[in-house]
């Protein structure tokens, strides 16, 4: 069975549309989504509506989904000093999203265990320990093994950092950061996701990079018209750093 794993769509419909086309070409039967559907992107309402309508998607909650679901003025005040643009993006999403969409994000599971073709899988957003813990390239293997301590899964999928990478532990566990569909934070601005091929109790993993109409996505982002939306639009065109 071929399965697509996506994460960190961040309301970028142009990116998701291109990835969906590639997923179809790859013959994937299921989609696993690791969260961060909305916030800091061009079209949050469209993305949430689409994801909710899909019967072959399994979706967990990302840290920004939780921010929207658990919104409070105190939360925004806390964010403003460190990440002012993200605080403004949160405020604007909360303003334009209907209550049923916010409730959907609020009620998504934080993690999920499943089994495909005899392979035990754990879906997380940041790490098994926290939804905002970073798993990045070139981390010491000992640190990865500490993060996975107590995890009973053969294959762990994560996102959050928007930077694809992967690790094989001494316990033969595989950890894959699938990258970001909507806000890649590498020198390659293409949308990134993973195709996993499961067969006879084993699996193979491929990161795929998909071009899309970034100019259109950035143009729609600018029309969000909150303080900092132009910076977020520029990051679609030329990623520089994860947070602003």
C-alpha cells in the first residue's frame, strides 16, 4: 500500500493542490496529515473545508491548530513579544474562521497510533513528547533515541520544523520529518511531503518536492491585510526563517 504523509499545510491551497495532484500520480490510497492546517497562510477556510471532507485522510492536531482552538487574549499577549507576526496571524484566523472550523481544530487528536501492512506507526506533530519540539537534521542520534524513549512504534512521522529529515535508531525505529506542504523553511521553496510504500511488513520512504504557483499564493497572502502578512508572503517566495 502506498500512503502519502503531509504536514504543515498552513492554509496554502496552491501548494496543497499541487501536492494532491502528485499524490494521485503516485497512486497513494491514504493520506496521513500531521497538523498545522491553518494559521499564517493565504486560505485557511478553504484548507479546513477540504481536509474535513476527505474520507481517506487521517488527521492529527498541530501546535498552531491548538493555538486557534485554545485561543485567548492572554495567549496572544504572550506571543506578541517573541513572534509578533505570528500573533497577528493567529488573531486574524480566529476572526475569519467560523466556530465549527475552530472546534474541528480544537478536537483533533494530539497523536495517533495505527498499523499498516504489519508496520506500527505513530503520527505526531512535533515529537512524541511535545507538539512543538523540534526534530531537525544533524541532531545526535542519542538525542533522537531519548526523544523516542518509551515509544512502541516501528515508524514515527513528524513535522513542525518545516525541514525534512530522517533517522534510523539502534532499536531499528525509523523517524521521518516529512517537511512542509505550505511553508517550507529550506533553500528549496517547493512543497514537500512523503510517500511511504508498505509491503510484506516492511516499508520504503521517499521525500517528494513539488513545484506550485508561489506567486499566486504570495499574492493571496498579501490580501489577508493584517500587520505582517507581507512578510509571510515573502517567506512563501523565499523562505528565510520559521518564525517572525
